[in-house]
């Protein structure tokens, strides 16, 4: 396969240059995956709007979904990024590994969430009745369910982009799991 190079600011449209500048001012740099979205005139802004949209889920819950979805989809880039963001949201290294494995024995509510998100990703939305029932029994609502599905889809988009392009990972790599 022809390797994908990470576009620089000079390689992208004026609209994407503005997004690069905004990212650099907020994050300190333009992550390679975002730069890769900029191969398209519209995809970067469209994706960022999608990813940063309002949700009923807390940041920590979004990271639970991001970690398990990235693991299911085998995206080493997103595993690396969300390992770092997971730590920023208070998860320990051990908890992050457990979440990537699709379990959260340290928190009953997050356990129901990670199992649901993992099944949505693995089974393309055809979740078991028991997993869905456990999700609602843990205190989640139908609004939360819709937001979980949207979050899985949003993360899968980036997972797929990296899996296709294999652009370099510009975060500390996440440890490999022995088994999922």
C-alpha cells in the first residue's frame, strides 16, 4: 500500500488551515489523525463538529466508550490517544486496560456502559437483551442510549480512518492487550 503522509498546514485548504491554527492554539499541536482528515476540504470541520457536539454523557463516560470502541476496531492510534485522555479523566492504567477489555469491575454503572458500547461496536448494534437491560438498570436513560450509539459511531469513524491510512501515532503508544 502507498503510505499516507501527514499533511502539513501548507498542504491543506485555507479553511483547514484555520482549523489547524485553532487546534494548535487549543491543543498545542495538530494531531496526525486530524491532519489526515484535512485531505478532504470538509471532513475535518465536519468531524470536529460531530465529535464535540453536545451529549448527555459525561467526559469520563465518553472515554469508556472511546477506549472499548477503539479496542474492538483495532485502532492503535485511538487506543494511544484515549489512554492518555482516560488518565486525564481519572482512570488508572489498570482501569484503562480493563475498559479496553470491555469490563469495569471497579464501577457497576461504567461496567454496564462499557459492555453495551463493546457490544454495539462488535455486533454492529445488535446487542443482547441482557446487556441492554443491565444498561438501563444501572440508571441510564433512552437519551443516554442514543448518545452511546452516536459516540460509538463517531469513534469508529476515526478508527476506520487510521486503520485505512496507518498514519504515524503521535502519542505514547498504548500497551497491547494479551486478550480481549
